[in-house]
């Protein structure tokens, strides 16, 4: 189903495409999704519309990082998975493995995949226990749901259960164990069920006793017993391949297979001079791939009615609502619950409300739209509401699935965005639109089949929603319906470039093309930088190349200028050991670690101090951004999480997040416990508890990995200047700690300044003015964390303690506007400058994003591969040889800044013998000091007096970013002052 020119040129799938198949009286909607990591968003959109997943694993290369990603995606979306081991033929033709070696390899791959799924089960089990324990401690009720806590030790993928297929997609054949069990049942006189169990695992067939026995049962009968899977399944396959492909092979073997299985092959195919073509013809009729896979789908995957009852907690999570006896709200909630029950039951009756989820919008050329309707009538394509206007060259269709009811042509539906709430009528109007289904199609790969209606369980394409939906949405025939939960993507768009038209006159065409591209691609992001540039963000190089190609040839149709990649960095400080950050977050009159700034009018003094947060706490804050945004803004919390943060369908997400934050600090405490005594550990526990109770704000954007702390209650309330004026401290509020519930169970010895007490010395007007400046302090903190002092990049993993003191206004005319500007703006600027100066004072460092890279190559090319990695500042983690093959697998970390062109260079250096998979892993702090100057005798002896020291890597990266942003860069204008350089002008 890869019909795009770019897909065929690269021989990879780039977009999800669907086809509706009829197999043995079953209607199957099959969605083909990409395997390349750059197009993982297409996997997410396909998973939301599916009930099951076919997990494809290469039998030669084994489990990759992308295998982990798709298994996790299917686990989160509650899909029923089946495993397909592809490229079995390469074990015979390329690796030359014996049947026993191939069996050992297949056994190891299945065991490894089962281990991955088992880890997700254990993770879910532990999270459920945590949720129940949190609920029990809050409610005082110790009753547990034993079905929820049931730990299933059985492997997910078992060939004897029929959910594992062994295939060769290129040659078009495949089989499950059941097919061979059915054939041998009559031959051996055994039951089919016994053979299915015996065809996998350490089970052997004793030909004397005609029994299936264990390994002990073969003692004295055979010195080298072979499992039944090897003896009865793999050996015949090996014999067929060797007979067909070997020069001295037994050609009668093929005739024997044809006769034994009553295969009908045309004589011209058997007489083909190409041995490979003859083999393919025999194998396709002996073990047809389509029958194998579709039979496995029917037997092992649930139908839509069963699947939606299992997935309802993921699709429409339960909402805890308090209607307080309001009759109007009660009716709305009752109707919304009725809709949820219809979705859960997959009600396909005409009376049921129709609910549809659109996972993405995709564009196709208008000439590909069918010219005739379902009944053969000629269609009028002057459609209303399509994107683009004027002459329609690209038509947008909605890639959707019907979850309830029947969708009819010309039907009116409500388009609900993810923020729609039927209980909030005033706020929800902008999230609710009414549209009409203008055309309805069944997708047949590249083609479209017009239909007049479609019932629940079908995957369809809908025309007429182009101007209503940007990426995804929920469609419903009733207003009172909750929108489906948002889809979760494995990675975020990290590769950014600035684009502009070669001819400035084509700027309008570029803007229109960007709008169309943003709608057509579910993962691309289009933004405007602070310099006014149009920035395009993609998942990787291949994804970016396809986006640029689509812009040039389909959407904008103009020549473009593309900038070098814009790499994001983070700014932080050098981390201390253990819990030193808790000791430093205290400003005392004798301390010299804080930075002091004064507003222009001298009425406010700001003192700021910064410390590095533990990495575990920073990681939890980063991964919980969506949940934190819901909690802080008071919205209903979506119980979905992200791919890095395990979904919790049961229990309170706030309590679970609170426990994760506490655990992140306790994990650091356990690491530090080996170096500290009991008294010191108890002190740190008290400080950790007080730390979590003093969180005022997070930043940047209110949900970032930086923390603003409320000053401790022991801090100085009043300060005095040399002129005798007294300044009163501005009290903060523990807003975030209160939202997260850390103040609900504060102990008696944890005194937290909540800002409720008014200083006795302050006048009422001073107190009111101080209260009004709280938002200015938070705004200054947000500005500082969004643009650090090194190169205006966001800060990362920092905790700021800001103390602000306000002095009375002694000016003669208090009502006159301050000549230095609005006072709140001055405070905001002072806080921002103080925070940035505090970072510069505490050994600033640059953090860069890192890719986890998995490489596969043969031993002959390891040296060349390592040469490429060393040029890219990579750090190799491990190297191991794949069992049963000559391939080596290397794991490494590659900086995102060095990854551009990495695949091409690796391909050229190794002659296409090495392949690499890149996935965003983590942020890593560069150890170099960007402001390094030799000071000690050893440093001066090694580097000189400083004038000859070359900029280190951190300084080079900072200068490159500052130069790109138009900021001042300290660099030498004259590089070689002592050398005479005359430029001869030759005529």
C-alpha cells in the first residue's frame, strides 16, 4: 500500500493507509503503519483506531528500540497484540543457519519480546498497588480489587496459542503452528491440541512409543534429540529451500510437496528458469501469507464489541463530577453517560448516538477523488468548506473510526475539540462546531470507495471537515458527549529549521502552504520565532525532507530557502553532591551566595539564590507536564499520561504524581544514605518535606522543570538601608504545593510561610501593594527561566529562592507616574535579572539533547563505524555480537547537534553495511566550563596565560546559538595580527 513516489524510492512506509478486506465472512480493517522512528506519529494515529496490533519483528536483526516503542504504544492503547516474525528466509539463504540454530534464535526473540511486555505488566501492577494504597490511606478503607491486582505470569506471545506467525513477506508465505499441527494430526494419529502444545518448547517425539515426551523421555533413544518444531516444521522448510536453490538440490522435493498438499501450480511457473521464482510459486500456494495472517487476526483478536469494552477506560476515562443537585447538569451528565455506554457496547443500531474519532487529517490530490457516488451517480465536487479555497488541488479527508451508531452521508455532526466540556456552556462554544458529512468513503489502500453509510466498528474517510479539524477531534450527533482522550506520541518534534521563499513575493504562498502542511501531517509543528522566522519542526531528517518536498511540490509550490537545523539547548548550573541543594537554599544576612538587585526607583530589593535539582526530580517534572498543567489550571485531570509516564486508569492521578515526586527525592536520599549518618538523613528528610511544601511556581510556561520557592518562615521579615529606611518582605504563596496536596498533611514541625499573615510593622497600603507584586515576582521568574543568561535558551533543573523587600514611597507626589516606568514592571525586571545573575555566579553549564543510537553492522565494518561515531562526539555504551550471526549491535549516545547527516555519513563510510536507529533519550550537561580561564600553575603551564586557549565545545555551541539569534558574541576580530597578509589584485 506504499503508493507515494517517495515511499517507493526509499522503500519505506511513510504514512498510515487503510484497506477494508472481506475474509471468511469477516470484515477486517487493516491499517499499514510505518516502522521508521521518524514517522512514529502515524503509528499513534493508527493505534487509536484499531482493536489489535500486528507487531512485526525482523528474525535476523531481532528486537530494536522501535519494537519497544510500538509494544508500549499498543499497551497504552489497550490493543490485543500478535507477533509476526518476518524474514525467516534470510536465516536459510544468508545466515546459513541449521534448523536447530534457527529455532534457538526464534526462541530467544520471542522470549525477549515477552520480557518487554512483562515489564509493562509489572509496571502497571505496581502503579495499581500504589494507587490503591494511596486511596486506602485517604479513605481508611482496606478493601482491594483482587482482579485488578491479579498478576498474570503467562507469556503474552506463545506460538501454541496461535498469536505468533513465522513469515517471509517478500516471498509471500507464512505459517502458524496450527497449520502444521492440522497436517500432522492425521499422519501421526495424534490429537491436534496435543500437537499444538508439542510443536513449541522442549518437547520431543518418540517414534518408538509414538508419544510426545520431554527431554528425559528421549534418553537412550537419541544422542542429539531435536524439538518437534525443528523436526516437523523447520526441517521441511529447509529441505524445500535447499532443493530449489542449491545447484545439486533434490528437485523431486518440490514435486513431493506439491503432491502431498494437492497444490495447483501452472506448468509454466514450474518450468521457469529462475529457481527463486519457482520457489516463491510453491511456497505461496503451500503456505499463503494472507490466509495465515488474517486467520490469526480472526482467532486471536477481539471483535469491536469486545474490544471497546476493554478499551473504554482509555478512550473515555471516567470523570469525577459533582453536579450538586442541579437538574440541568444532571441531565447533561446522564446523556453523556448514555453515550459512553453506547461506545463501550459498540452499539451499531440506528437509534444509538453516532460517535466518531478522527485521528488525523490527510491530503490527497483532488483528481484522486471518485467521480461517481455509491449508486453510480455523477458527483458534484464544488464542495463547501474545504481548505485552500479557489481551485481545489488538494482535498483533505478525515481518517476516522466509528465507535457508536451509524454515520450517514449528509448527516449533521458536532465537532468536539479535546478541551470541550458540555458542563461549561460559555467556555465550550469555541470548542464546539457543527459540520456536515459531505462524502463518505471506505479506504482501499490508494483508492476510495464511496458509501452512503457506515456502522460502528468501521474505519472510514470523511470529506467535508477540512475547515473544522486541524489534527484530531471527536465527532458526535449529540452535544452532551465527552471528547475522547488525547493521543500519546512516542517522541516530540526536535528537528527545527527556518524556512523562507527564495523570492519574497511568494511569502503568501508559503504561508498558505504551511497551513496546509500543518493540517496534513499529524506530527509537524509550525511556529514563528522571536525574530519573525517561520520555523518548521519535524521528528527527524527523513520526516523533514518529506515535509520540505511536500511544501515545494504540493502545498506551496514555490522555491524555498532552508536554514541549517536549529538545535535546542538548556541552561543549568553545575550540580552538587547529594542533597547539598537543600542546604544552600537559605538566604541569611551573612551569606554571600545570593545575588541582590534593586529596582530603578530604589523601592524594591530582590535577593535571589539558585541550586541544582536532583536529576530524578527534574525528569518527573518534565514527563508530567500535561498533568501538572491540568492540576495547576484547575482542569479535570486526564488519566492518560504520556509515553514516558505510565498511564493510570485507576486511582487519583494527583496522588500518583505526588508519590512520584516524593519517590524521586527519596531515591536520591537512598543513594546519599551510604555516605551519611542517621542524624544527617533525618535532617534531609525534614528538609525534603519542607521543600515540597514551599513550591510557589514552576517554569517556564508554568509547568517546566524549574521551581520557584517561597522564602522560609525563618527568613528576615524586615531589612534596613544605610539611610534608615525599613523594607518589608513580600510574602509568597505555596500555590503549586497546595494544588498538589503537599499542604494537606504537613506535620507540626514543618512551618511553611503561606503568606496569610500581615507584618505588624507594615501599613495597610504597603501590605496591599506587596500583595499586588506577587504576580510580578512570578512573571519575572517565568521570563528568567524561559531565556537563560548564556544564550537565551530555557533553564533546566534549577530551584530559585527569591526574597523581595518593598520600601515606602517617600516621593513628594505619589500619584505622579514613576519616571522609571510602572513599578510592577520594574520588579519583574529586577527578579529576572537577579535570577539570571545567580545562574552566572554558580558555575553555569550548557545541557544538550542526546539521541540513543542503536547500530547494526558486520565485524569487518566496526572500525569505520567507530570512526564515524568519534567524529560525532558520541559515547559508546556497549557492543555485543548477535547470537547465531555475524552482526554486531552497538549502543551509543549521539548529541542531537551532531546527528544531522549521520545516517548518510555512516552509509557512505561502511558501504551501506551499517544501519542506525535514533530516538531521543535525555538531556546531558556538558562538563566544560564555557568561561574557563587558566588560573592555577598547572593550568597556566598546560594552556598558557589564556590568550592562546581555544574555546571549548560548550563555548563554541553557545557562540553559535548567540550568533544565530543576533546576540553579542565575544570573539577576536583579528586572528593573526603578527602576520602580513596582502591581497594581490591581479588584473
